[in-house]
C-alpha cells in the first residue's frame, strides 16, 4: 500500500472517529437539554411545594386558633357543669331535709290521729255515762 492510500485510510479512520465523537456530543447535548428540562420541572415543583407548605402553615395557624377557642369553650362548659352539679347536690340535700320533715310530720299526725281516736272514744264513753246518769 502506498503512502497516499495509507493517508487516505488514516483520514477515513479519523473521520469515523470524528463521526463517533459528533454522535457522542449530540447525545450529550440531548442529555443536557433533558437535564435542563428536568431542572425546570424540579424548580416548578419546588415552588409548588413551597406554596403548599405556606398554605399548610396558614391552615395549621387557624387550626390552632380554633383549638384554643374550643379549649376555652370546653373549660366554660366544664365549669358550668360543675356549678349545675353543685346546684343539683344542694337540691338533693334540700329534698332530703324536706323528706325528713315530712316523715316527722307524718309521725306526729299518726300520734294526733291516735290521740283524736282516744278523745273520740272517751267522749263517746262520756256521752254514754251522761245518758245513763240522766236516766237514773
């Protein structure tokens, strides 16, 4: 093989290598473009996540405010419940006292009823004695 052919062959080999390098660069360019697109999407996603986090923080803030209000309402309800329980306890004590007084009065009425029966019996006996004495 002569020198010209060798040079031509070497040039062809170099050209093939350049084609391979070009192909690699094209692939790299494509990959870089793809990465840029991915980075843009990541930035967009990141902004959306930041917006979502901000919204969540606002929601949590209002939830805490509502929770505090509910806690205060609950404390008022508990206090009112304790007051009503004390009032009911006082009413039960009053009812127990009245029940004791009624029982005492019932006992006294029974005694008075018995005494009245005795008076009626004695009065009837006295009338009988008076009638007997008058007839004599």
